[in-house]
C-alpha cells in the first residue's frame, strides 16, 4: 500500500516537473531580445557591511561604466560596518561626485538588515530606475547600459549572475557544486520569467523602476522575512500585475565571489530555501514547482527498493531531459559546456543536499552576515 502511494506521488510530481522543465526550455528558446536606447537617470544601490575586501573592486567597475557619468549615481548603504569599508568608499567619493555614502540606521531593530539598508538607500535615490547588486560582485563595463535597455515595457528586470572561477580544473568540489547548482537555478529562473512565470531571481543582479517599487509599498509587506529582498519582492510585483523581464544580453551578466566552505554554502542555501514556505501565500504555483523538485529528487530512489526497473526508468528520463535543458542553457549564456561533465556528481549529491537545506531552511537553521 505504501509503495502504491509513493508511485502515485512520484507520477504526479514527475509530470509537474517535466511540464515546467519544458516550459523553461521554451522560455529560453523564445527569449526577448528587444531593447530600448533611452538614457534615464539611474541609481545603483548596494548594501554593504564589512566589505573592505570587496567594495573597492565593485566601485572600480561601477565608475568605469559606459553609461554617462552624469546620468547615474552610486549609493553605498553602509550597514554599520566595523572594518575599513567606510574609509574605502569615502576615498572613491572624493574622486567621483556620483558616489554617495549612506550610513544606515535602525539595524538593531530590523528583522532583515539588508532590506532595511536597501530601503533607506532607495528612499534617497534620485534615479528613475533602481539597479542593485551585492558588494562582493563584479559588473562589466556595459552593465548599467545593458540592464536599462531591457526596460521596454518592463517594470522589473532580472539579470544573470554566476560565481567567478578562474580555473575550473583546479577548483575544489564545493565551489564546483555551488557554481553548477547556481547555473541550473538561474537557467530555470530565466526560462520561467521569459515564459511569464515569475518564480525566482537573484539580488546580485536586479533592477526596477522606483515608481513601481513605491507602488507595491517597497519591502513593507515582506519586512518580517529575514531573506527574500529579491524573490519575494518580485512576487509583490507579480501580484500587482507588473511585468518582469529577463536581461539576456551578455553585457548585463554579473560575477559573484564563490563560497568559502561547505558550512557557508549550506547556510546560504538554507537561507534561500527558508523562503519556500512563504511562496504558499506569495506564489502557490512556484511552491508546487518547488515541491515537484523536492519529491522527484529522492522518491525514484525509494522506488528502486521495490521495482528497480521502474526507479531506473524514472531516473534516466529525468537525466536525459535535464541534460538537454542544461546544455541549451549553457549555449544561451555562453558557459563552457565542458562543465556539464560535473552533472553526474551534482546529480548524485543533490538528493542529500536538497533534503538537508529543506530541513535547515524550514527550521531557519542558518546564519546571516553579522
């Protein structure tokens, strides 16, 4: 009886998973590459806390943008840093007039310190468009120009990001896993958004009009959530009927620093996963998709212990279709297809990883930068 239930659940969620996998693939195929060429005033906002090892590199890439210097400002929201972050930002601000340092207040009273910092930065922003990334990221010369060009009839634009690995062969296991896993998530997010399904995104590369941000009430409705200044904000835009687009031009892509160790990796992914339970209210369809990923990852393994041929069949079907999707994703985003050789390792580790972060995220077992 128990296995009959497992078969039924597996079959249902397999169909759901394959439906969305096909949807994501079609979304990448039919991606929108229409651009506009106006130059509105832009505010780049970055929340930074103890980023003395990263902030100078980010600011260097920002002050060297192709976008007219008099058409954008850079606001660094210093979130009570105790290192040399303030000094570094001030050194840049002395040389470039469009760099502003904001010392954030109220961190001790905020559930989500990052949302608090971003809210204050956006409040003082003069730009028609708010463009945001993280302090440990690097952007290309045409980043602002490329992201702004995607605001044809969109009120939010999501950009692509990935970890920066200089030598794939010499990279350690956990960083390879993080890189591969993050690419898979972003491929799915891009395909979903292109298909009109606003499921997921990353705050490492995100933009929206200030008017639309204010119209949804900013972060007020989600300020009680410790995470989700990106994906949960996008759900507020979706629920308000606003259009979200994805930036498929390679000049808009962003690099982020790889994770340092497995503990920080699990903590980060658990924090992301903690948003899953809130999707029941914010986006039930996204929640159903996440459930399909969860169940289709480990239920076929359970079936192996009863009817191994059936379990193998389900697993092989998933592998075949996932590889087709991932291969195309690598083509769309110009990634090295040789990295697909890591897929078997990712596939084997994934069940343990997903169960671990699902439990940790559900119980809020993770740490946030202090």
